[in-house]
């Protein structure tokens, strides 16, 4: 994962925009081209970089939402370039009775990657019928080990939620998102339960998205299948 991401350089950033009722009318014209529907730690960062190299402005979690802790990145490649955080916060917390994905994500010019967007792949695919879906996968035990390490890294910053209001909001979102995607809070998700949710998500993507719109990409497959799928 790291090697593939390191070789590829990021291309131009997506234009600054916003979402929902905050979106200027001039921005409601772009189209979602690609959605990476794989869960976190399945090569989403590497695939996002590869798509950027092809000129498709796919935005990873950090670029359309920010960080769970509310802390800023020093790395310019990981700054928020399209603020979709208000929409996804309302969505994940259940504040939207009838969410309008088409209008709310209208300012996305290339695509989105990683959760929370990946969790809502079905709604996004319905709102953007021309959008292609890439399901990234990796070996199950490798995925679980990587997810466990990721959660532990996030948890080391939880103390910030006691001091910083923005971090408190971020961790409330993280906990709610984790419950939706993995069926429980981080400390409630053992190997068995998390792998069950991982399998269920992947199976649902494959069963829902038509074969002409879907690429199942396993870590290690190489970029050839990805480029062929996109017709590049």
C-alpha cells in the first residue's frame, strides 16, 4: 500500500466548494465519476493517488471531511479541499430524514473514497448513474490487523476530546460512524464481528452494483485492471 502510494504523485487539487444548501448555484454542475466503495484500510489511499495521476480528482476522507481529532495536517496533500463534513455529519448522526445525495454532492468533480462515502455507496450510485464503482479489498486477516492498528492510533488522540470542542465533535462522529459500519463501537468489535461486517459490506456492493459499473480491485492486482476499467 505504502509503496504504491509513494510512487504516484498527487495532481491538482479539487476546487474549493461546499455542500447542501451552502453550495453556490455556480458549483451545481459537476459530476461524480468514481466512487471507491471499499472500506478503510483496503488500499483506498493508493487507489485514490492512482486516480489522481489519471487526472480524476478523487478525494480521500481527509480531503472531504478532515480529521477525527480536528487537528490540521502539515502535509498539504491531506488538506480539506472540498468541505463535505456538514453533510456527512448530519447523515451519520441521523439528522436528515430524506437526504438529497445528488444536490449535496453536486460539487464533487471527480469522486470520493473511503468511509463515510463508501458506506453510502448504494445511495451515491443511484444519485449518479454514470458513476463507476471501485470496490477495494484485501486479505481478511491483513485488513483486520490494519484496522485494529488504525483504531488504536485514533484512540491515542481521544484525550483531545476532553479539551477541544472540535475534537469532541470529531470523536462523536467517529464513534457513530464505527457503529454504523462495523456494528458497534471500536472496543466492541472483535475479529469475528468486524470481519463479518467486512464480508457483508463487500457482498452487498457486489450484489447491488451492476457488473458494467463495478470493478473489484484486490490489493496486489496492479494498476492495469484499474486503468482498463476506466478506459484510460
